[in-house]
C-alpha cells in the first residue's frame, strides 16, 4: 500500500463517475474516504448490467477503498451527520449542481468561514459562470458540446469516444488540484475552494483542434482511426485482423517503407516531408493497406517491432485482459484495473474493497462523536 495521504480525511458527496474516480484515487493514495450516500445509494450502483452482486460493475470500478455512510441531506438529521463528519475532515468533494450544497448549509463559503484550513472541491457540469451553469451534465453531453464528438469516428458518422474520457479527465484534474491544495496548506495553513467543470475538461481535450481552427486551419472533421496531423498513421487491415502503425517521423516513414517493400515511396521527393505525406494521405493509405492485408497481424507486428516502427494490434476487451503485456505489467488485479503508476515498484491501492450501501454508517458516526 502507498500511504502518502495517510491521515488525510476526505468526505465524499459525489456520485456517478467523475467525482467517485477522484476520491478513489485519493483512497488509493492512502486517504480515509467516507462516501456519503442518499438512502437509495449512489445512482451508479444501478448502472447495469453487468452487475457484481447487488451493484453495477461500473460502481465497483471507481469505489474501491472507501467507507459508505447513508445520510439524507434533505433531513436535519442527515445534514447534522454530514456536518459532524466535515468538522473532522481535511477535504470535502461534492458534485451537485451549483447552489445545491448551499441549500443544505454545506457550501464552501459557509464551511470555509468556519474552518479556513478545509479544502473544498466542487465538480459540476459547466461551472458557476455562463448560461449553462445550472444544467446537469454527463460525459456524452460534454463530448458533444465541446466538439469531441465532431472530430471522432469516421467522416459522416461522428461518434462519442468509447471510454468516459471527460469524467476521468475531470477526476484527474480535481485530484491534482487537491494534492496541490494539501501542499499549499502545509505551507500556509490555509485551504480553499477548488472548482472543476466537465465542460472545461472537454475543451482541454479538444485543445489542439481548437488551436488549429483559430490558426486558420478550418473546421476539424473526423478521420476515423487516422491522426490528421501525421501520415501514414492509423489503422490498417491485416490478413486476420487490424493493426495500428504510427511512423511519426521521416526516419520512421522510411523504415516502414523498408519493412513493407515500398522503397519507391521512401524515395519519392513528393513525400519527403510529413506535410507532403499528409497531403497524399489517401494514396499512402492505399499503398500501405495493399501490403498489410496480405500478411498476418503477428508477422507484421514482429517485423515492424524489429525495425523499430511503432505499432500495436487492435484488440477487443477480452483480448486485452488475456494479453501478455496486461498480465506482465500488474495493472489488472482480479476484476479491478489498478492505478497506472508505481512508487519504487509498488502500485497504490486502498486497503478496503467496494463498500455496501451504508456499510460503515454506525462506525464512522461513532468515530466522529468520539473525536468531538
């Protein structure tokens, strides 16, 4: 166990995916995370099938290492219980619409006035400014609104990115900010109010598309599994599957041509630079595909890797779980994907599993009463 946040107490008012991912990271780093749930539980407990026991698999994916307390914030007793827990906390994380926590008397302004050392993080869809500030938001909505959908998929058929990248990205930025705030509190003794918004995270993912448009590059469009700034670069057919090849420099392009026997392309002055090759993407893709579809995936991977050309197979999730690299790296433990970092060879992880709804209510509230 990595215990760099040992002794840090987190009260977690989040549900669904973005907020819980943030607080699971904190739990994996050693923080004591108390998850406050309404009597019906976090809505993500029902986001299935598939289920593991009573709860959905997606809930299990982002709620390891926490303790669950049921508190109905619509009641005086529930708000009192929450306030008792906050009074002994270092960090509060909430993901309600702006203004909801104020109705409960648990907003940042109120709590920080009483305890300036508290770190209070708010995760919302659009933040507190702008015409959409009161709107709810989910990952797919943010991908659509921030233009991610418009540049994903194939021409004429834009799609949502498969993983919930906006939720997880917002979780990471919120975690980074909390860690920075803990460091600042060590220095100055003061906490503060952190705000993160799904829409702003989504804009960040679209940053280079936005930069290109503002630089006069036109409105970006989807390019399938190609990368629009480099060619050839993307997914190509094989005799028994598909492969992604990423020759991202002039040298790598020449190596690719050598492996595939396309020496005429490597020597063609019209393809001397990446900009030249991007302009000739369709011609290059046809030439590369004509060769790759005649060879097996394993043969291509072996030859490209031997030559030093970046490449990877296109796998489904079943194949990923069985892949030797997945097994060797230690990131998959049972049915849980572990944090993607190590400290001195050790991977962070919480000491608890996924809590049942309200499993720790009595113990946690008794601890709070004992500390008062």
